[in-house]
């Protein structure tokens, strides 16, 4: 067998459990994480790995990456045992950097001068909109994740093993990265194994798919042989791949203990005027810097579900943090329920802002149930959210992964009803069940209680028909602020039979924005400070200033 004929992946009757360690803390074996998994993939494939949370996807990918010891014969990558063989020809990206590093390097120093000079790295810098003068200890979790992805992809490999790598990328960057990986397979014969819960634009990207259910690989085939998907396409179903994955994932879970409508008996009183009211708002991050928000004006009323869209660097998160009272602005420019967002302290009791995620370990390592308190955990509302988010009240906050901790924070802030919810990229670490559960919960909050939802995201495959209003921002300005009924382009795409009308519409807007820039790349602006600190200015981070 020649080198080109060796399978990219060969798995034979692989089963795996966690545990068996040397101490009392890790000695006990877990429930099976993989059960009798077998598959074989030739080189040059692009494999979509799907399934519910905990189904076994990440376990298989980490074994392929050589991160877990298994018998030599049960998992081979390019003909070599996954754990015992050389890792020189494969790349695994799934264990994200979480700690601060002693040497606070810039991205350029991390990648190295020789690799930075390569066309490959320069292309990836532009795809992921990375400022190479960022310092690793001074940037947000999302920015750090993109820098790690750049480090992983900087050198050419024959097998790429990628676990949830696109959660912090906007639509434009996500498609650019997928095109890059597609080219690696078609022109260089590389193989890509990609696990994700985000299915935007993936139906035409993948050559194969596998689906995990309760630790077993229950589906393994070429995309062209995926009959269920082809049937949905022929029936004209919207977002057919997402629809198929949704049906399969929902079979994994019991229905929540309560109906959404049964959880609410405190309708929000009717209000005069808009609930969210921004008028002529301009904003700069510091004195002397250019304004990043320019004459922003919009208003939305009681019960609106506003979908906030735009490219990286459009300053969506900045607007949301101003509405959440996190940034000082003069009176009169931004109001919620008639009260000034920053200067009226009483407005905070009416607003739930979710955009600052727990990142540090807490001195008191409380269990989630202790954090919430018995009076909260005993409510139907809290128990419903626990079922939707798949969390356990006994979880210790300091012992959790980033994704688990984010779900606990979502539970904590949603347990208390509010008139206004400001939600910034809350669903990036959730599987389909949890994502739809949260959005259905918020929809009922708006329709039954009259709450106003302001929701910013880069993931659109689950949002068809959810939003009542749209706010489109570009370069710190409002492009469109209206009800969905007024978005004629969306209606036209539906009438034309587009399987993904919302995604297609927003994709067209964002691509047009980048094309109108005529190649401008604000993330290429390099600056430095003595200590390397940077403000967190959103995903793209195009504006850099000295802090402290």
C-alpha cells in the first residue's frame, strides 16, 4: 500500500471510558464515552462530526489527536497508532488555552518570524482578522482562541482534527476558514475532521458525515448518500441540514419538565413609548480616538425580539454594553424604559445583560445549587432552565469547562424574570437542543410576559422565524432598524425558494460590506505598549489604544 493509499483514519471496535487513574479522585470509571466505534476514511475527505453534547464527538477527536491512550490497533491516523505514533503529520485543535502565560508574548512573537513571513500565515491572519501585535495575556477568550487556531494551522499537515473551532468567528471569517480547509483537501490531499454545532453553509462543504448518539456512531456515510438530507432538500425544507440534525439530536433528550407558558404569571405592564430608545449616539473608546459609534438611532417597543447583525467590528457589542450600563455616556442618548442606561441606577433591576462571561476561578468554589440558593432552585422556572441547559446543581463552578461554566451563568441570570434581556453571543457553546430551548424560552418571555429581547449572534441556522425585528449595523452605524415584516429582501428569498433565506440575506450584506472596503484591513494596524494591555473591543478588535 502506497503512502497515498493509507487511510486518513481507521477505527476498529473502539470503546473508551474516563477514569482508571492513580488517585482516589480519578480512579472510578465513568459511563462509556465511546462504544464499539468503527469507521474508515480515505485521504482527502472532509468529515462533519455531529451529535448532542456528551455523545462522544470530542472524545473520538481527542483520541485521534493522541490525547488519550488507547490500544494500538483500535485507532490509527495515517496508518500509525493515534497515541503511540508520531504527531508530525496531524494537527489537533480542541484543548483551548485558558491560563495566562508567564511570558506575555505578542501573536507575532508566538508564531515566529519565519512562519509569519509565509503566505499561508498571512492569509490566515486576514481570514480570522487577527492583529499580530495583540498580547496573548491581554485579549479576550474569543481573540485568544483565534490566535491558538492560527498557531495550529500555521504549518501544513496531512490531517486536521478540529473541535468547535468557529464559535468566535463571524459569518465572513467562518466561511473563509472553511474555504481554506476545503482547498487543503482538494489541492493537497489533506483530510479534515470537524466537530461542530453550527451548521451554517456546511451542507455543501462536507464530503462525509458521522453522527454520534449515546457514545455510539449511529451514522457514517458520504453526504451524497445521506438519504434523509436529500429528502428534505427535495421537499423544499428550510435549512435542511440543520433540520435533520435537530430531529436526531432532540431524540437524545427528554422533554423539559414544564411548558414554557406555564412558567410565567407576571406579565410586564404596558409602557408608554419605546422600551429601548437610542438617539444620536456617538462614542469613542478614549479621548482623541476616532468615534466608533456614529449617530446611532433606533427604538424598539415592548415584546420585540430584535436580532442584531453585522460583521466583526461593527460595534454591536459596544452598543449592547452601553445599553447594559457598562459604559459611561452623557445623559439623553440611550434609555431603557424611559430611564438613562448609565446615569439612572434604578434601571439595572429591569435589565438582564449577558455579555461578560465568568473567566476566573472563584475563591469560594460553590456548587451551582449553592450559588443560586434553595429559594431559586425550587422554582419551576429554574428547573425548566436546568433541563434545557443540561446542567447539574451539584456542579462546582471552579471545576467546569468554559462551556459548562457559561451554561451555569446563563441559568443564573435567566432565573430572575426581567423586562429587558440583552444577549451577546450566548449560544456559541450550546448544542442544538440547548440553543433552541433557550431561544424558545426567550420567545415565550416576549410573547407571554411582554419582555424585550436584544440578541446579537453570528449563528443563523436556528433563527428562521424567531426574530420580530432586525437591527443591522456596519462600521458603527445603523444600516437598518425595522420589523422583519418590512425586510422585503427576506420575503423575496423565501418566495424564490431559498433553503436558507435568513443566512443568505445576512451573508449578502456582510460580503457587500467587505467588498465595499476595497481591501481595507483595520486589524493590520500594529501598535505596541510597554505592558501589552489592550481593551476588549469586540471580536475583530480593529481599534487599539493604550489602557491604564
